[in-house]
């Protein structure tokens, strides 16, 4: 049966069967009617006979044109109306037809340029761009696709502040992601602590002093950092970073205690830090509001009197130490 044969052709070739009918019968306006082109009609006339729009006819025409440029199908000039030829497989069709509208747009041109930079055919990228649901399905189902999408998003965010904000907002609103980011940030800070010792040769003491790192601590930091740098992207760095940080930090604390001069300076720095914090907190007390709003309670006065007594004791001790020295 004719219907069965035509159905078989379409099953094997998909849109190529329709594109062939356009390619062998249409002569766009402005093209001279010479040779085999004399028997061809305009896209408008073809569309009227087919009962569809000229725009749709031209989409098939342009798809065939791109395929012909790639050597996949013959050029229009050698095609004769009514003559059949062997057609490409159906799964190749969308690579050309999907680009019919998007390729000429600003968005399509950007996608095409990016595809060429990556060394792939623009029609492939355009096809993906026009099928976001298919892209989502591939990302959800395939770890490799998800990994490629992650890398692309990170590269895109470097130059897209709006996307950065959108992604940050999405993470902040998702508890599991927010926790994961916090854990990664903590691990990064700890790795940074170890890396600074190796690269700058300095350690930061518990009180916040920055001093030259002893050779033993620097060597231990280098050992841990080399282990961290050897981790694959798929390996969790949190546990390794925690072990490196704790080991080096304990060595730093031990080095401070074993150095008399550094130990004294450490305690002096710690005392100053505490004094500055206490001073700042007291300066921020708004005594005017206490008087105006009548928020006074007896417990407040007791706490201030105890604080005054502690400060007096501290001052006496410092004066005694100054006199003795």
C-alpha cells in the first residue's frame, strides 16, 4: 500500500521527508527560473497549495540548506520535483530544524558563538536551548550531565551578578544547601589557615598575634596541605581539613607556651583584647534611656557595683605589678 510505504519513509527519516518535498519543489522569490528551477514554485505558492504558512515552508527550506552546507543532503540545484533520494536518519533532523528560529536571534547568535568556542556544532546547542525540559531531565537522570551543568553555571555566574544573587537566594532558602555551604566555608577557612603557614611562613596565635612560624610547624603544615591538595573533587575535604587545622593549631598553642617571651606577649595581647571588648560594651550602654524610660531595676545597680569592684581590684593589681617591676 502507498500509505504503508510513505509511513515507513517517515518513520525512518522524520522531518527529512517533508523537507525533501520543499527542497525539490520550492524556488524562493528572487531566484531566476533557469534549468530545473523552471518547474519549481515560490514558497508562497507552495504554502497555498499545502494549506500552511510560507514561514513554515521556509523553515523546512532553511533546515535543508544548513544540512546541504554540511554535506548531509544534496544542494537544491540538483533536486528535481517528484524525484526521491536517500534521506538521513530521523534523529539528525532536529539538529537542523530546531535552529530555524533561534539561530538568527541575538540569543541564538550568542549560543552559536559559545558552541563554536567549545568546538561543537551550533545546531546541537540550539537544539538543547529550545528544549529546556529535556535538559532538565538529563541533569536529573545523569550525573555526568549534572556535573557539566554545574561547571557551566559556575562559569556563567562569574560574569552574571543577577544569576549570582538568584543562586545565593535559592541556597539561603534551602536548609540542606545552606548547611552544606556553611560546612564548605568552614573547611575552606581551615585549609586557608594551614595554607597561610606554608605560603607566608607565619602563624596566627590564639590571641591574634602574627609571628614567624617555627620550622617544625611549617613542615607539619606542608605535609597536611599536600594531602589536601591531592584530594579529588569528588572527595569530601571537611574531615581532612578539620584534622589538619586541629593538628597545626595545637602545635601553635604548644609553641606559644614553650617560648617565654612569646607566652608573655600572648597573655598581654589577650588581656588587651578583653579590655577593648569590655570598654566597647560599656561605651554602648545608653544611660539616657535608663533615666527617660524608667527601665531601672535594682539588679542593674548590683551588677554595676560588682563590676566597679572588679575593675578596682584589677587596677590595684596592675599598679602593684608596675611598682614591683
